[in-house]
């Protein structure tokens, strides 16, 4: 009697790469009043007024602030909504 044939066990694994995150960045502009920017942040980002004021000051003093990070599609929607408030919002790939 012959030896039984052994089949090698083949293991395959799928490695799912997490989708990259995107940052919504608001750039400073000389047009919008500070109170208007705070209001826009409260409405669009759904943050408290103190958080919105902190973000507004960062934009004003540093020229930019990262206001939100997440998946690309929601980031695009967030940037678009901020642009509809006449803020200079852009997307940047995280990392």
C-alpha cells in the first residue's frame, strides 16, 4: 500500500488597510468677523461656543486650524458646508 498523499494546507489572509483619514483645515482670511467664524463653527462642527472660539483664535493667530478629522466623504461634506459659510476650508490627507 502506498503512502497517502498529503495536501499542503494553504492559508490565505486578507489584510484590509484602513482607509486614510482626512483633515478639514480652515485657513485665515481678512474678510470674516471673528463672531461670524465662531457661529459657523458652532453650527457646522456642532461644537460648543468655547471650543469654536478656541478654533477661531487658532485660525486667526496661526493662519490655520485643523477643525475635523475623519473619512474622506464626511470630510468633503464638512469642508463644503464651511465653504458655504464663506470660510476658506480645505482638505488634507492625515499623516
